[in-house]
């Protein structure tokens, strides 16, 4: 099982989109500051997650969410 997720920074106007096979562990790594790309923006909260059977399906959704229309979709969830 693979997960596509979006995290919203609670202190800045920043949304991070990622893909993982262990959502809880991955979000914890982001919030613990163990990911260089997101460390300055923590803490985070999950604003979106979706599960997929294959990595290929998950990657397609991740690419969409990183696009302009995908980011617009995520901003409208708030």
C-alpha cells in the first residue's frame, strides 16, 4: 500500500506533497525535523492523504498534486 499525502505548515504558507508506504512514520520524520526540505516549515498537519495499491498510481496522483491545479485543490481544502 502506498500513500500520497499533503502537509500544511502551521507557521508558514507552505504545502508539502509526498509519497510513502508508511504515512505515520513519514509525517513524524517531517515534524521531527529529519527531512532537510521541510525542516524550516515545521510543525505540520496532514491536510490530505489517499492510499493506492501500486506505486505507479500513487506517483501519478503525487505529480498532479504538485501541479498548479493540484496545489489549488489542496489550498481549497483548508
